[in-house]
């Protein structure tokens, strides 16, 4: 259970990080959904700045509920109601409404891929105003903030949990549901490259592909397409990357940053920077990689990654954020140098001792 499959001897947190939903949790979630009246309003919420897993698991689940006859349903997320361009081809986008239009007091609220209430932004009040709250997630740091919580830290993506629940409800996967869940699964497994890519992940991918979806088209659209301005912007940001080989107990730290003026100069929207970390984390000489992305004049969205030598979720949690052991983030304030200094200050304590 806890710790197995990862680097040996690792103790991350006192919580039973490896344990997934109990049979009672599954039964409670099922009965919430089966008990909905014909006119019940259902509100689906995913985390702020939604990624492929957040939107894909939410919309895939929503389409599945629709196939069961749930017809009063909205999907939403906090913050600006802008869907990142690579995700604008997702089926089920017609379910989306801006946060400001979301049902104020739905019979049921379902949260996707959000580790804590803070990831729900201004929509957090729905946890109180809704008749019931169901949480679907896979972050080890999840605070179990729903009335019913289906949280499986071993799941590669929230979509894995979503598909299990859909299957229990008797939903038959169609190509639209499958495309949403496939985007979610490929986003969070780095297209089946990360450690969480188990045989069960490939079996789920096989079930999804069997609906006839086209993985080449989907991957090109979601991962391999960006505006020329973003290509140039990435060049500049990579050109000022810094390598600190002695940091993180000698495991090495590489980082770079991008500001609002960079985005403006290249005519780009903030979400184009989400993929920048994938180019930075290739650095052979560093275990830990980081991209600091300006979101307002004094605020930065920070992405942290590790190749397995450092528990970056510890760094992120210490600085007010969260995430997974090897992929985490937080909101930084002040200058880039101040934000990076704070990260440096946490790296040594987050180093994972080498296995004997
Ligand atoms: P990102 O670097 O944005 O792709 O995020 C990597 C992981 O860290 C994801 O699992 C996020 O849920 C988590 N994460 C990122 N930013 C935050 C934040 N401000 N607070 C909590 N978790 C975060
Ligand atoms: Mn996510
Ligand atoms: Mn996820």
C-alpha cells in the first residue's frame, strides 16, 4: 500500500496516502447519484485554471450522467471562464457555464481533480449551499472536503475514478465520453510516460480507444499544437533558464520564468505557458525543475517537477500549494527572485533519502 511502487523507504505524510475509496464510499456515491430526482440540478466543478484531467474528467462524467437522463446539469470552474485553446475541441463543452451563472443551490455538487477547497475559488460556497457534495480526485494531499469522497491517490488521473463510477452506474462508454476521459488520462500520465502508468491505465485506454476515438488527432490537438508566438516565447524563456547543480542536496535544480510582458510581446494567453515545464524538466543535470509564471503584477503560478529524488509536493505545501510528490505547484508572491529563494529554502528538507 503506502509507499509501494515508489522509491523504497519513502515516508511522505502521516496520512494513509495509498488508500483509495472504501466499498462504503463507492456505495454512498452511487446512492447519491441514483437517488437524484428527475428534476434535480447537478453542478459539476473542476479546479481553477483547468487542465486536461480537470476538464476531461468533469465533461466525460457529465456526458455519462446525461446519458442516464440527468438533464438539469451545469459544468463550471472558478476564475476567468476561458477554456485553454488545446482543450476547445473537447466534447461536452456545451455543459459549461461561467462561474457567475452556476446554480447557487444545486441538489448535488460534484468536484473534479481539486485537492482542496481553495482550488474551487469563488465556487467554494456551493459545498455549503448544495444538498450534497461529492468529491472525485486522485491527489494524496486531498483534504476530503466533500460529504462523500472518492479519492484514490493510486489513480493516474481523476478520470480513472470517474470512469469507475460511471461503470458502476451502468453508463456505456460512447466516443464522446471516451474522448474526454482519454484527454484526461493522457494529460496526467504525460501520454503514458509517467510512473503511474500501470497495466490498469493501459486497459482503460484500450476500452476508451475501442469506442473509435482517434488518438493521433487528439494528441496533436491537445499536446503538439501551439501558436508560432508561443514557440518564440518558449525560446526566450528557455534561453534564460538557470541551472543550479548543487541545489536540492546536489541533485540539481533548473528553473526559468515568464512574465506578463513576455505574453503581451508575443500576443499569447497565459495557458500557453503550461507546457513550458515539459521542456525545462528534460534537463539531465537537475532532478528538480521549476517554471514561475506571472499571473498578476505581484503573483506567480509556480510549477514544480521532480524526477524522483525530491518530494516537490512538500515544497509546494510548505509554500501554500499542493499537488503530487513529483508534480506540484503553488501561488508565489513578490519578485521572481523572492519566489525562487523560497523554493531553494525548502528543497533540502524535501530530498528523498536514497534507498539502501
Ligand atoms: P501544474 O504545475 O500547474 O501542472 O500543477 C501540478 C500539480 O500541482 C497539479 O496536481 C496541481 O493540482 C497542483 N497545483 C498546482 N498549483 C497549485 C496550487 N496553487 N495549489 C494547490 N495545488 C496546486
Ligand atoms: Mn489537474
Ligand atoms: Mn489530475
